[in-house]
């Protein structure tokens, strides 16, 4: 159950981060170049959510958990 929670939590963080990255693409339409855009994205904390969410999702998928299934022996 916790793996599903962490997967959904990571997915939510990744979605928030990518929404901000796409929203900040509007900087290109008002005359900024790609290097300024990338420099701006690197410095924004909400854009790190996409990277953190991706790491949490990968950990939830690939880490092995215990297989007790509620049995207390």
C-alpha cells in the first residue's frame, strides 16, 4: 500500500514540476533565449519537483519491499 502512495506522490510532484517548466516556456515568446530559460529553470525550486518526483517514482517501482502480506508468524 505504501508503494502505491509513494508512486502517486511522486507522480503528483512530477506533474507539478513539468507544469511549471511548460509555463515558463512563455519566457521564450517574449524574447529570452534558450540559455536564459535553462538558467532560470535551474534556479526555480518548483521545477525541481519534477526531478524529485521522478526519483520517488523510480524508488517506488524498483525497490523491493517485504513480502509478509500481513502474516505474523
